C-alpha cells in the first residue's frame, strides 16, 4: 500500500514533534514545509521528515493530510492559500492552534470541495522552542482536542485519529467556543497574570535592588510561563481577546473583593477565602489526561556534597523509574537542599519514596 503523504507546515516545537511522532509509522511519508531553510535542513538531517519544501503550494499539491503548525494568524493565511489550490484528490487539513474560534471561522468559509478541515489542539508543550526541541513523545498521554467543521463526516475524523495514533494522545471533541473558554481560564489568562506579577516585581526593584535575589522559589514557579515567546502569545491574545477581556474584568472584581478583606482586617473572611482556594487547588489531582502534563512529586532532603544528586537519580534509574522533571528548590553550602523529583504515576511516586527511605533519605510528598 502506498504511504500517506502528510505535510507538516511549520517545523517548530509542536510541528517538529508532530512530524517525529507520526513518522514512526511506515504508513506515513512526511513532507516538511517551513520558511527557514536551516530548519528544513535540520529536520531532514535528523530524519524528522522524508522531504522538504520552501514553497507551500508545491508542498501540499499531492498531500493526503496537511497539518498547519504555524502561529494562528499565519495558519489563517495558509488556509486561504489552500482554498485556492486545485487538488486532484480529497485532502484532510488540521491545525494545532490553541485558539479555535477564529480558525474555525476561517475554515467554515472554505469553498474548495476537496478540503475537509478538522481543527486540532494537542495540549502539550515545553519551555524550549524550535525544531531542535522537538520530541516524538511530547504529546504522550496529553489531551488532543479536535474541533471538526459543521459538516465533517465521522470517517474523516477517524482517519485523522489513525494518522495521529503514534502521538499516544487522548482525543476529545469540543465545540470551538467551549474549547476557547476553557483554555482561556487555565492557560491563556494565567499567562497574563504571570506577566503582571513580573511587572509588579520589576517596578519594586527600583526601590529594593536586592529584590531579584529574593524572587526565587515560589515566585519563579508561578511566573514561569511569563518566559514564553512574547510574539506567539500576542497572537494568541489577539485571537482570543474577547474572552481575555471578560476574564480581566472578573479578575479586577476578584482583586477588589480581596482588597476589601485585607483593608478591613477581616480575619474570618480571609481564612475562608484561603480555605476555599486551598480546597479547590488540592482537588486538582494529577491526571495523565490533563490539559498540561501532570506529574507526581517527591521531595528529598539531600546534602550539598559531590555525588549526592547522582546517587538519588541512579537509585531510581536502577529500579526503572523514569524522572520526568528534577529541580533543586533550595541549596546552600553545607546545608540540606530540597530536591523535587517528578514522576508520571502514583505508583512510581510511592515506589520512589520506599526506595529512598530504605536508603535513609528524608522524604515528603503531596497527597
């Protein structure tokens, strides 16, 4: 059987990871398109794609499947280009954008009867960017949202899912507005808040020059997403601006409520406010099907001495426990440091605790 010709347009982190994942099947022949020749050369040299094009129309003319992995505004422009191409056979087109409303608006205006559009959003990412950060397992156990157009046939959706099977994602189907509201609350809006917290700290730095030295630990954790690509996020906010405005209005009211509690020194109200937040936060149990990769953490007290970290890592590796993330939360000369190890499952968390405790380490976990 002839291999399916699959175009991945845009070989950044997401597009490159998608190409690597679906190339694992010999049923797929991967065609890469990107504006950067350096990116195309890297992808070809590292066997992420079978062939490459710097001309979009040439890349897609014989395609069976096209994945648009460009920023949202560019994806809409590529959809318009696709609409004008005379395809000789039917083609399924999908995207990876984190805003679906404007994408589906553009897709529903397509007049080319050879194109079936199925919106997509693999909800996984990395703090790294670009083709060199691409990983074939990036989407493993992540939710992959599909938002088909109004008249999309189920057999087309099943074909797309089959092509994507090697991503090992969990597929769910949502309406565009439903998707955008949820991602606004748990992804897009938190980015704005993280950026605003950083701006507040930056302004206070003029008064306290030592402040950046103290802005570690929790502050770095809750503002981590503010380090993401500004141009990319501006494009997201542009296409999800209405929902951002609503959430900002709600946030302003929430802060006014909190300010009233603080100004009035309302002890019971503050305890209640914090208790409600804690109860909801504690209820967000890790799940492999979450919007972002969820891990189980183990906290280990270690000494600041040569080989201390290596011993912990080797112990878990010897017992086939894969560490998904690792961070030293605090460490100074000659004092204990808190090592945070993240694993994929509750079973691995409990096994790690047992192994480390048997070796005399002090362990704590979040239940």
